[in-house]
C-alpha cells in the first residue's frame, strides 16, 4: 500500500472514530507507529486532524438537533437532552477537554453544537484533547 493510502486510511479511521461509528483510531495509530515505517509526527498529525474534523461533524449535527427533538425515532428524550444541557452549562466549554474519552466524548461534542458553542473555541479545546490523547498513545507505544 502506498504511503498516501496509509495516511488516508488512518485519517478515515480517526474521522469515523470521532462520530458514533465504533472505530478504534488508537489501535490503528499504535499499529502504524510500531511498524516504524512512517513518520510519527505525520501519523499523529493525520490522526488528530481526522479526529477533530469528525468532532466538527458532531458539532454540526448538534446545531441541527432541535428540529428533530420530540420525534418518535429520535434517540434521546427531552429529559435526556435537558440533563445534558444542564450538565454542559454547569461545567462549561471546558468539558470539551474530555472529548477524547470513550462513551462521553462524542456526545459532548454534539451537545456543544446544540448549545451553540462557538466553532473556534470548540475546535481549539477539542484539538487540545485529541492531540494530547494521540501523544499519550505515541508515548505508550514507543516507550518514549
């Protein structure tokens, strides 16, 4: 596989992992790091950009979530959305530093969009969280 294909594949996995799709971008990154065939800095950059852009998709979905609220097929009740909004208002935008975390990270990015978090602050905080996570994966994988 060409280098471009490897980086494109990592980007796609990292992008999808930031959405509701069950993907493991950390495992893909660790495997590529262990291969010693690619630049660690480039791998971390590609994974980070893909993952942050996937979170931006969640933010965009959150921006349009109100139009679907109350429909029978909608996966969250009014009470669940209100509880998420209350939690986000209580702890603020700094909760986006947990956007890397399994289970809670992706919903946080959707809630941030629904509550109209400005895109710039959203991207900055999510990028900090996602890059830090991939740096930890790098450190653990390479023993650095």
